[in-house]
């Protein structure tokens, strides 16, 4: 008899908490004259481990998409504030026989420091060439590539603007003074600083210009930060003469990489009445 009772209990006992609850509801409904439909479970109960795994995967994908979006916003913000454009990149720059070596050198400069985890001594990339040879374009390519590889603060600043950061005007207001100080702090601390346009006038640097430039070069090297400088020169062999002793000696604190853009001007020519103006 005990075995028979056990068999009946096994057949009638609910197999889950939901079935047990519905069983109680049926009892209450039957006593009140209400017909409560029988609960029929279709298929097995869901696996809680599989459900948790699926929820974890879904949450991970959402967080990944959010990180990608925030990274894109950060890159766009740095590009706008750092003077970097997407118009000139290594993927769309025009390469010819005269600039191929310089482009390859600039690309290797980026690749060798592509990841923030790379423990490599900081480098100074000196890019020289004549007016219109494409120095600013190639400098933008480097800054764009560097920013997208490392997702850290990258900045291009013209040398004339950079030089003015050290000018003190007693008549300037506190807001301008703070803006100038913030820009200098960014020059000192950004992941890559590109100083564009040394000796654009065809003349060498003054003693004051040398001291200002030397100060920031040495400071950035002490912080293990890479720097890039473009300079207008007929030949890289005239570098010392153009930048002066102070600047030339400050270059030596870095591991220096040089690249030289050759060939004629790559800027669009001016044409008047079918005649090219030179």
C-alpha cells in the first residue's frame, strides 16, 4: 500500500513552483464554482545558465557599441581642437617617386608607436622640404594615423602660433591668459605634438625662437612623448645652420628620425588666360 501511495504522489505532485501555484488556484476556483483551466507546459523549462549566458552576451555587445561610440566622439573632438582633418590620410595621399621615401618613413614612425603599450624610447620626426612640397599634408597624415591608433590627445600647431604662446601682453585679459596657458600645457603634455612650419620665411630661427622651441622639445622628451616638426629647407644638410645651436642641440636629446620631401611644389598651379603662373 505504501508503494501505491508513493506512485500516486509522484503522479500528482507538481513538477514546478508554477504548477504548484496553479494547483492551489484551481482548488480555490473549484470551491467557488469557477472552472480553472488546466495548466499544460509545452516543452522543457528554460535553462537558467543558458539564459544568463545570453543576457551577459547581450550586455557585452551593448557596452562594446557604447565604447566604440564614445571613442568616435573623442576622436572627432580631438580632431577639431587639434587642427587635424580627414581630408589627408595615408589612404588617400598621392605618392610619387619624389615623396615615396618620406611617406614610408612617416608611416613607419606611426607604426612603431601604434599601441600605447609599446615601451619604446620617444622619437623626434623631422620632416624637411621646399615650400609646397607637401610637408603640412604629410604632417596631417601622421597626426590622423596616430590619433586613430592610440586614441590619445594629438595636436598640430603652426610655429608662428606656437611662438606667440610665450609672448606676454600686459593688456590681455585673464581669459586670454588662461587660454594661452592651457594651449601651452597641451603642447607639453599631448601624446603627439606636430609643430608645423619652421623657417617658412626662408630665414633661420632667432635666438628667442630657438630658446622657446628648445624648452618644449626637452620637456616633452623628459615626459617620453614623441614630437614631429616640419621645416622649410632646400636640403636637410642645412638643418644646423637654419635652426641654430640651441635648437640643434635640443634635437639630440631625442632619437631623431629624418624624412625629406623632394620634387617641385605639389600645390595646385595658378593659371591665367591659359598661362601657368610660377
